[in-house]
C-alpha cells in the first residue's frame, strides 16, 4: 500500500520528475550525445554505428523518459496528495501523455517507422501546460498541511473564510489543461477549425510591444516582443492569492479547530467542550 509523503521526500520526487522531463525534452539532444557512445562503445569511429544508432535509440529513449517522468510525477503527487487531501493532482502528470498517446503506437511498429522523423513524435508538452503542475509542486514541497489557511485540501482553501480561492485555482488549472484534450481532436474526428476557435477563446493572448500591453496581438501587424496566454496570467495570479490564503489567512485553522471543540452525543445532552479545565480531558463516544 502506498504511504503518504511529507514535504521533504516529495521535493526529491519532484526533482526526479523534473529531471526526467528535462532529459526527455530540452536536453534530449545532450542525452543522446552521452548515451549513444556508451552503447556503441568502439563503434563510434569514423563510419561507425553512432550515426544510424542515434535516431533508432531516440525513437525508444525519448518516449521512455517521458513515460517515466509521467509515472514518477503521478506517483509523487498521489502520495503527497494523501497527506494534503488533494490526490486528484496525480492525474495531471498522466494527462500530459494524452497528446502523445497516438505516437506511442509507433513503438509497436518500430521497423515500419521512418527513423528520419524520430524526433518529430515527442514531445507535445509546453510551458503553458506545465505551469500549474510545477507551481503546485513547488508549493507542496512546503508543509502545506500545517499552514494557517489550510482547510483540509487545496480545493477547500478559502480566503478570509468565504472566497473559495482553492476551487477557483483548480478551475483555472483545468482551463489551461484543456489544451491537452483539444490536441487530440485530429484523432477524434473533430474539425480543426472548430477546435481552433475554442482554443483561441480559452487561450486568448496578451502581447507586449514597445512597452505597451495589448489584449490580443498588436495592431497594424506589429511584431510583439512577447505573447503570454491570458489563462497563464490568470492562473499565476490565482496561485499567488492561494499562497497568501494558505500562509497568512487563519480561517483554515479555525475551521479545523472548530470540528474539535464540540462533539455530538447520542444521549440527547447538549454538546460539551472537548477540553475542560482542571487537568481532565473528557471525551464521549
């Protein structure tokens, strides 16, 4: 049976997830550069095996690294979620494999695959889709369950005892994660034009050009200096408010303590304090 993870062990798991993810995406070229000579050995001489081996090994190595990253992240978030009441976050690393799912069938037909296109199959991950997962992962590296505003889970966190900032933040993460589902549309028979219109609505861009911020792209065909999706901006702002509610708002602590002050009795008597003066603790079952 899986056990709960505290903050410090989870940080090591998160580093392993981020490391596998980086090796399979940003640093995959370096990974191949280090791996191929180790496997080929003396074959990496002029006219040796390194050239043909690189695309063949890459066709297997990259999906293996990404699958390992997704499984490591899902296991880490599940075990950490057992301690903070938010196990649903374990689905987020697995959801990242959804856009790559059709490409996994290439592994079953290796000899019929075009090795020259090996690097086109993976990955289908972006910073937009990873932002909620990595941000929450950093937060869970701290002892969230003991923070003043923690009300039993991330989704139950409230700001000033009334604003459901935790639920709003979860919905914003689903807003960003919707891109994962939309990317499967060509394989589900959904018209690309219909999906593109929905995606443009969900990920409306904010652009920066010559020190000015525009809702959408800059006018007159000007080239923007930076384009940021509105969903990412909203998600990061809500994440900051969530952290504030957890770290400085004591309403979560009051809600947790309120359940311990009084207990209901089956004999019809009024509820009595759980802790009494005089050095005695009285509990009634």
